C-alpha cells in the first residue's frame, strides 16, 4: 500500500468522524445532558487527532488536541456545555472539514484558520490553555469475538426442555469431500434428511448459509430428535460426497459450558471425533468472522461490470445451445445460470449502502439553515439503516438537500407565526426511508404552512406557465403539482437558501432521471410531504424489449403500466393529437418511430391492430405505438458517455445476448421533445400565414 | 506569475523529437492523428444507429462491454461518400477521458516526422474547417491533414459547417 492509499483511507475515515461529530453536537445542543453524545464527540476528536498525527497533518493535530482539552472538563462533568461552546465547536468542525477537502487535492494543509479557531477555543474554556495533556481515550468495548457453538440462554432452555421430553440432542459435524462440486445440493440433502428425523436447533453457519453452500469444508448441526446416533450418521452419510459425518450426543450439562474461547485447542468443538478436521473448520469459520475490510468503490464497479459481462456471455451460450439443440449442455448451463444469478445477487448486495451515509449530514445542515432563518426546527430521521445501491444513493443526495432546504425555508413558519396558529413553536421535519420490494421510498414531511392551491394557481398564471382556464379545470392536487414546474416559486423574494425556488423542480428532474417517481402531498396549514421512490439499483433492471423498424429498444418495466392491442375503433384524434380510449380514459398516443425521429413508413398489420404500451411519464400516462414487443428480460445498464448524453431521450444502453446494443429509452424526454417540436412547427406555420412570406425552399 | 498552459495541439510546443502518426484516407484525402492518441484499430463490425443523433454520428459499438460512439469523418466534413470495404476501419482514440471511434476508409501506414515539419493552416481546406486541423504535412506529392481530435470528438455541429438542410427536415435515420 502506498501513501496515496493511506491518504484515501484517512480521508474516508476523517469524513466519517466529522459527520459523527456534527451529529453528536447537534444532539447535544438540543439536550446537553446526553452523556453518550459527549463521549462520542470526545472519542471522535481523539481518534481524529491520532489519525492526523500519523499522517503528519500538524494543524489538524493541534486543533483536535485543543478541542479535546476544552471538552475534557465537560466529559468529566466538572463543567457544563454552553451554547457558545457548541457554536465554537461547530466552527472547529468546519475548519477540519475544510482541511479534509483541501487534502483531497493536495498533500499538505496550511495553518490558515488554525489560530482563530484556537483562540475561540481558548476563550471558551477557562482551562482551555492549560497543559492540555492528551486525555486517555474512553475505552471502546472490544468487539464480541464470535462464540463457537455456544448457546444462548433461550436456546439452552429449549434444548433442555426437549431432553426432558425424552428427545436426545446430537451434534453432527459434517464434512464434504474437497472436490465436491454441488456443495449446496449436498448440503441441502443433508439438511432435508435431518429435518425428516428431527429438528435442527442450531447450526454453524446458519441454515440459509449452508443451503447456499457458504461454508468451507463442512458445517455443524445440533439436532433434537428421537432417532439414534447411528441413524443420524447414516442419514448424513448416505448423501453422496460426504467425507465425514461425526455424531455426538450432547447432554444438558454440555450445553451449559461457557462459550468456547478463540484458543481453539481442547475446546467444545474439538471434543468431537476427528480433532484435526474439526479444528481446521474452526479456523476457516473464524476467518469468515473477520469484521470488515475496506474496498475502493471502483473495484466494486469493476466487479459489477465483469459480472454483467458474464451474464451476457451466459445468455449467448444458452442461445447457441438452444439453436443447436445441444442437450448435453443443458445441465452444465443450468448450473452456470444458477451460479451467475447468485453471483450477481451477492455483488449487488455488496454494493448496497445504508442511506445513513447521506442522512448523516442533514441534522447539521437543517440546524444551520434554521438558525440563519431564525426558525426552530427538529429533524426526525427514520430508517437510516435502509440500504440502496451506491449509485442511486449518490443521485439521491442532491434532491434531498433541495427538498429539506425547501421544507425549512418555505414549509416551516417562524416560531411566532406557529404560536399564533396554535402550533408548537418547534417545527418538525420528518425524513423517512423504507424499503418496499425492489424500491426504496424516501419521504420528507414538514408540519409547516402547507401549500395553498389557490396561491399556486394564481402564481402559475402570473408567471405565464398556464392559462387561467387551465388552472380553473385543475383539481387542488393538480394545482399543487405546478410547483414542480421549472422556474416556479411560491415565495416572492428569492431567498439565499433555496435560491429562486428551483429546488422542487431540480429534485423532481433528478429523481425521474434515475427512474424514480416524485409525488407531492400537501394540506394548507398542516404541512407538505414529498414522496420519492427510487429503484434499489441502477445496475441491473427489468426491461421490456420493443422493436421499432429494424432496431430493438429497451424500456424499464417500472415505467410501463400495461401493453394493449388497439383497434382503429379505440383510437381518437383530438386537436390533431392521436389518442386511445382505454377504460374511459383518454391517453395521448405517440408512435415510437416519430419520437425517435425515424422516417415514417407504413406500419401496422392488415388487421389494423396496433401494439401499444401504456407508460407513466411523470404524472401522466402516455401510449407508445411500437412495431412489436420482443420480450421482457433483465438488462445490465451501460452508461452513455459525455458525448452521447448530449442526445436526449436515452438513459443508457444495454448489450443483448446476441451482442447487439439496445438503447434504453427515456420516454419522458422523448415525449417532451416531440411536443416541443410540434409546438415549434405549429408556430412557424402560423407566422408564415401571418406574413405570407415565401415558403423557405 | 506563471503563464497559462498552452493548448496541447502540438503546434504551440516547439519540439524536435520525431512523433509517430497514423495515416489514413477519407474519400481519397490523407489524414493523420498522433499514434499516442490511438488506442486500437478495429475492423468495422456491426454499428448500431443512434436515433436523434446528428448525421455524422455513424452509431454506437460494443467494445468489450463499453458503449463507444463512432463518428463518420467523411459525413462530418461533407466529403463524397465512399462505400465500406474490407479495408474500412474504426480508429479508437482516447481524448481527455473520452473514447471515440472514427470511421475511416483505410489505414495507410504509420509515419514518423518531427513537429517542425508541420505547417500551419490559415483557412479552410476543401470542406474541412481550419479549426479541425492542427496543421498540414506536405510530403513529396502528398498532403497529409493533421486532425484535431478534440474538436472533432463532439456532436456539437453548430459551428462545424453551415447545415444545408432546412431545420424542419427530419434527420434521416437508417439508410
């Protein structure tokens, strides 16, 4: 590892500690009695000091050292935390963050900012300029070493109950032969046999892991049964490729033995028959128990890309085997299919990160905003542990920042106004994440003034975004949606915080760009909720493949509501716009070839039936006419590079099993562009009529 | 005070060492790009058309799992069309993290000459605007255009050449 890699690690960790510091400080500011938060701050400052010292970043060492010195009397309880000190500590944190940002681009930091921060700290604590000895860190509890075949109080209870009921407890150590190919199959068979004879009370590793073949050589089961040891041995040994099956009867007193220590010899496990093989299993399992390792995200991306390639090659193999009817290949191919599926799944899981990663900086952000605006705001966060693919997480951060700012700035009223309304002067913003199938739903709700649909109507008309006629026809819900139009703002003076009210518009665009869905709910006087739905991953999605002319395109399934065959009788033309009538709903119809600006040639078969996809574009539905639906499959999304991104209407591309490329359609932009084009054409036609100018040839 | 960094077009940096250039033909015109910019030279396989793209974007190809745009330089310079042959190639070049393929009629040879041999270009030559040229190499009876790949690696054709097609005419898709 070179020094650059050390720096990378330093930067990542320093950011984590700074984010912890910020959050603990926000907590502490609200409730100064939070002892744990003080300890946390102290710990983080101390660790940061140590890290900076190792890297030789002297100004950081000096500042964190002084922070520790000032915090010490507070930690020991001899002094209480003043609001002034909290403010000063925030200033110090900002200075530290600034240095970390600088270090991302260069290898040294200037002392600039250090003196003023030190002076602030010195002015805060009377003992701040004392000897400033480095206090000992609060000991962190050692991570629990993985106990080996130890039983919890509960498990022991259940097992002892079972022996009283006349059943016996056996420990079965199974080892598969080293060249076993179908590990998971064999393991599954053994589990099945055991389940037929009794109940598996405990296993190492967990049963799901065993079924997936996630063990090195073997595994251990604890079975409660009325069978004999010999019967169990046969049940396990009858499965092919089992190298060893040791069965040992456990007495209730065996269960009482305390958890085995890591010094494996003579331990509970080794009491089993084969000492040598058992202890190698212990070693392997302990290896599994290593807590975590840090991997650079680019390596994960690379891995993901390789798996995608693998999936594509696999599909090609399958196609060849199919067309050539190579029956001998069907077994190995289904095995390959199984493995690649699981590999893809596992790598996807590795790429998942908790939303905490971005939620963590919000408490400080909301606090600062509220302070600047003289508002009182509580940020409640829920579901920070919900996990999402890293790329989605990155795309999610910006919309959330916009919406939170919006909530503090426009949503929550100032304390006086709230008091007049009979509300708690403290406004509440709730940021919530939850997982629903393959989607993650993030909601941001405030208990502020809400959105007044009539004000929105008026404003939209004033800004020339809609006509008075149009607003009159809108429901309140539809009117509220107008705030997400580009350039709309409900507040007259553009504030420093949410700019010119571009927030909602930008957030909506961003969310939809990653295939998400954006919704607004609001009740005047009661508050506003923004609901954002994100796909769990952007790397691999389900898509419908459609043909238009000779080309095949992919449309994400999440955007499609249904596919229908439309007869001429079901079509309408309203103001030169084709539409279809579907269950009493009029849906505008666009031919895909026109959206894609492909030359118009005769389409539709003799029957007059047209294949139409009903898609959801933003808030409204759009029908797309395609030449053919080819099928549905999982596709790996390849990003388009800078140059190609300039062409609107495509969110990426994918490589089909045949090796051919299929572009992934962004139906929203395609429809917008076509509407624009038609509008322009109409206008130039009108201008021509007005001036009677010669048509341009 | 330090001076602003000169554009690395090759011209502004006086250099005596000999650089290597990949020479190819476009509708009979000989052109060249620096060999260090060329990542690889491919035979022309299947190129997927990209709808809504400018005409000179020939399409996109799958290069070992990466989607690479392919630009047809003849269309870009509005040179007479030449049918694809066995000798047609795609030059994969890398310019500032951007990988682009250029469709050419034939790769002729790799030449070595020093930067002092390069002559500056004053105005457009044939249909090629001066901004797309880093210079010219006159050799015996040959004249080799040195292309500025950075300027060519964009779909922004507003400045390239006046578009003879009226804007309302739909862009052709497919042949």
